[in-house]
């Protein structure tokens, strides 16, 4: 099959685009308004951008009524947000926080989640989540969109603090067999990651420059920069 999005009809009962780009990590983002109101919502278009320093992004459509999402407003106004790892054991809570409640409704309470105070900023974290990133707001890129969703806000943040529960570490490695992160697929489908496999690029070793980026080794990257006399 072949179709041009927004130009020709794909001829299927459901749009296949999002089902093609899978699995997608879930941006379970917590924020707090300038009035102290907590907010928690999942975003299925989320990812990391780089590792030294680490940056993440999440993409947020407007509401059907043309309003910008609370998460975006809070992140921009306060300069902070937190990413919480969405896991199998918390899947129902993640789904509850996806509901579009009126502004000011506390999704932590609706999903029966425990608030945990962040270390560097005044933003609540999901205590039950084993991995959290405290993020400083960097910028918003607005992409034009079609009604009724309208413009799309791509929010970028710098990760300034990382929380990892010791119970999900195995031999110094974050163990997905223990965290069981969930990911967004197409339609109403999700996936759970319970296993992994390793591959090393042919003709390289784990000590080569290219692998600093592949594994996100900040120490090796900075040691190489120091050796080369760069900043």
C-alpha cells in the first residue's frame, strides 16, 4: 500500500502511522503550577535527545478545544518538570492519568499515587516509580498542526538529577527485567519490555569512541575530551 498523509486516503479502518513507529517510551511527566497545583500526565511521544549533558523531550498536542496542555504551561511557567518511568505494575495508574481532567484536578490523587518531593525543584515525583529524572525546562518548539488539535508543543528539558531505586539494579546495570517498562504502540496497544539482547557494532570494541555514545558513558566521553584538550 501507499498513501500520502493528509492528501490521499490510506484505505484502512484505522490510521497506521503511529503503529509504524513502535515501541515508543512513555513520557510520564509531573509538574506543578505556580499556584502549587500538581499535575501528572503520560505522553506517548517522548525520548532522550543526548547524554552529555542529558536532554529529554516530550510532544504535546493541544486539546480538542484548542487549549495548550497543563503540563506544557506548568513547565514553561515554573521552569521545571519530572519524568517518571512508566512500568507494568503502574500501568493502570498511567492510564488513569491520561484522562483529560479539568485544570486543577490532582492526577496523583485520582490514580492513588504517592507524591515524593524532588531534590532540586518544587515538583512532586511518583514515589512508586523506580526511575525519575528532574528536568530544567530548556525550550519549546511549536509545530503547526491541523484542527482541532492545532499546534504541537515539543518541550525540551535538561536532566539535572536522576533517581534510581537500588532494587532495580543488577551488577551495576539498570535491569529492565526488574522494572518492566511499558511502551506505547499503535491504536490502543501497549507493550511491556521483559527481556533484552546485546549487539556490538562489528569491528569495534566497547572502548572505542563510538560506543561512548551508544552506552551513554559520560565519564569516558569527558576523559576523551580532556585528552584531546577540548571542552
